[in-house]
C-alpha cells in the first residue's frame, strides 16, 4: 500500500480566452489542448466544482518529470492538481465526486480516494495490479460501484463495490463473475436501487436493488460484437453509446433497448445530459451529437465545425447547463495531447500544459 499523500495546491495564473466569452449559445471553447496526457473523464459536481482525470504524461513529453496521472479540479476561480506523482504511469479512467470527496479509478488496480477538506489522497489496497477500472458511479458515497476488466483483459469483468467505506470485489449471486475476456466499461443510474452497467459485446446489466440481471440489447440489430462504452440515466431516459465501426446509440424504452443511431456517425465514447434534458454524445475525431425534440443531430448537421480532430472520450453537464468535454489522442498508447472544451455562461481559465503537476 502506497502512503497517503497530501495534495499540494497548484495555482495557475492563466490568461483568459479572447473572443470566446461567454461560451454559450452553442459556442465551443477549447480551454486546454496539447496537454501531456490524454484526458478520459469529467465530473461536473457543480459549476464551481469540476474534476478532470486522465493518463500520466507521455514520458517523452514529460522529459524526466514524473507528475503522475491527471487529476485536475476547477473551483470556479482557479485550477488545482491533486498530488498523484506516487502513481506515475497510471491512467485514471473515471472519477466520481461529491462536495466532500473525489474517487479516481484506473489501471494497475488503482482506486484513489481524495478528501476535499484535507486534500489527502489515499490508495485502496488489495486490488490486483492487472485489474483496470474504466467506470465508477454511485447514488451516494455509501454505495459506489467500480467496473472494468481483470487479468489485463483476459479474465472476467471487474466488479467492485464500496459499502460502509470499504471496497471489496462483488460477485452477483445469479450472474456470477462473468465470462473470460468480458469487460464492463461504465456504470450509471437513477438511484442506489436502479442502475445500469454496460460493456463489451453489447452487454447491458440492470441492478434493481436486489439482483443484477442481464438485459438483451439486440432488439433492433445484432449487438454481439458492438461495445457499449457509456450509459447515462437522466429524468426517466436511459441511453447507452458505443459502436465498433460506427456510432451506436441505444435507448431503453422500458421494455427493450431500441436503436436510435443516426446515419454516418463515427464511433461514440461518452454521453451526458443537462438540466434541460438535452443529451450530448461524443466520440471519435471531435464527433458530437445532440438529442433534441427532433431526434439526434450531429454537429455536422448543425453546421458546427469540430474544434478538434482528436477523440472525445467523455462529457458532463453542470447544473447551470455548462458542458464540459475531454479527450485527446487516446486510441493508441501513450495517451497524450489532452484536450478540454467548454460551453457555458462563465468561461474558465485556460489549462496550461504544466497543470498536471501537483507535487508529491
């Protein structure tokens, strides 16, 4: 078990973005680009409480420095970086956060818990190093789920839960651990007794508070070779995205998963929804699509030029409607060229390439 590490605060004196404020009315502002590591997830707890996580910097770009994986926080005034240098080389694939705590998960069996009040990062011991967590979610800190893969992708899917403050591997009584080579990518839900897990081979599992059951996703098309990378639940709607060769969007209608994928859409990695009920899906080569009253429309349909040719991996929307999107060169390793885009009423400061270093 690595020692607990106090996060040193990194204060960035950054310039404002000219000609792009405010960033609402569908304007998309890049507030960070060419960052040394790829960015993989974002959790907008509030407009002034946003976490971004990602990989450790490319060693070539880092030039001997070992700052650890990205774990950046926006408090409405400045960016700070959690002290993650003890875990250099790790990729943080997901973050769950509340006003009191942030939990980061990723490669190497990594689960890191950061107490906001003390800025202390504590690793969770006992997870095999060949486990990778791709997703984490919980309705509250009392019951968190972390999902991913084991044995470097050769074993059954990883499924861990934190209950009463303690993490442990959890095996569903009916489903068991799952098949070798299967991966769970993300978990999200409406409440502690109503959540979904999605994964490889069109996998969708539903937890009803009593048991976890597998729900077919092939009502409208063969999904047996289609990965589902992310699922999002918002105000009675549940939508999953993914796709192998092209973008796949499935929506749960209460009885079956229905294919609502628009044509000519690249593969999708993430999905999020705002207080207005509008869903946004993001993916390869700067792809974004939005679900409105007339169905899904891509940025191309809306004549919005992509702000990057790199891949978006995740998005989230704060309570004021501000949309955060993160990604980078994430299809091959080393992950790098992190990029962050923002649309909203109050423009955050730019993230500079040295923002990842938070000390040790």
